C-alpha cells in the first residue's frame, strides 16, 4: 500500500519536473556546479528509495550492471549538450532526448510499482538502474566540462 501511494505521488512529481525541464530545452540555461551535483545525488537517492519501498522486486545483478552501462552511456551522452561562455557565465543548451528517456523510464517504474505485480516492477526497476546511471554520467560530464570552461574564463 505504501508503495502504491509513493508511486502515485512520484508520477505526479515527475510529470511536473519534466514539464519544467522540457520548457527549458533548446534555450540557453545558466549552469552551476551545484545543479549538476544535485542531479548526481538525487538520481541515486530516488533509486535507493524505490529499492527500499519495492524490495520484493529487486532485479538482482542485472540492475547494477545496467547502472554501470548507463553511467558510460551518460558520460558519452553529456557531449550532446552545447556549453558556451556568455557574459562571464556558462550556459548550456540541453537535449530533450535525455530528459524524455529518463522521465519515461522513471514514470514506467512508478506506474508498474503502483499497478503491477512484483515481476513487472522488477522490469521497471531495471530500466530505472540504467536511467540513474545515465543521469549520473550526463551530470558528471556536464560538471567536468563546465568547470573547465569556468577555469578558462577566469584565466
């Protein structure tokens, strides 16, 4: 019952977050290291919360393997975002595909957690492991590139 309530709340929150993020796509947005660090913390926290709440559906070793694969994918995918210096600050134009992929995989996990059996939820958690890795990799890529660009601006 707690899992279903958490799933419904998460679905609503993720829809709001995605709507806000999609509105920012293709528009130069200022980047701050703290924003990337928050993304690098929140994605694993949400995965951990889901693993605790949905512990009967843990996907075994496939989950961590996909997390690592997603991390590599995210590191490469982070190159899609265009970073540039504008008026002494770093701005980025983000790709909508990363946001949609992450949002769809997270929403699928929550929908399955709310309405499906444990076997189906395990499948959704597998997608969430990959999406979490992708988010970690993308944010790490953007953080490193952003810090390099900031150093060159200061020099």
